[in-house]
C-alpha cells in the first residue's frame, strides 16, 4: 500500500475532504479527522476503536502500533508497505464510519 493508494481510498468515501494540517494531509468527514498521513512517509494514523487497535497490534505488531498522542483513544499507526489493499479498505471505511454523522452513514453501502 502506498500513500497515494491510501489517499484514493479516503477520497472515495462520501463527503471527504483533504486538508493540510500540522504539515501532513488530514482526511476529514464533516470537519472531523479520520486519517492523517504524508506523501513523504511510509506510515499513516487511522482512527479506530481501542478493541480494534488491540486486535490489529496482536495480529501484526510490525505493521500496527498505537499512534503518537492519539493512541490512547484507539488511533493506530500503520506501516503502509505491510498493509494489504483489502485490509486498508476495511480500516479506512471503519475509520470513516466512526467519524461520520449518523445520517451520512447511509450513503456508504456495506458489501458491494
């Protein structure tokens, strides 16, 4: 997975906007951040629940770790080269769902 691929996944979701903040790209739905990353980095931070964070770190500790500053809220640091496209899509969609207002959730269809 590359940052460009991650960006495409984020931007494919309803009402997503990319904005530079803190020198990095932030992906937002209705002004709320759900992914942070940089074209120059092989990592990104993705919003997740604490349970999902624990499961991801147990599954692959080389790819997943708690994000700096926000890890205590469930955010996970992801090493992009170790991430499959399928898992990336699940992570990004889940982060979007955790962030989007309930009325917007209906726009994201479940299984295709």
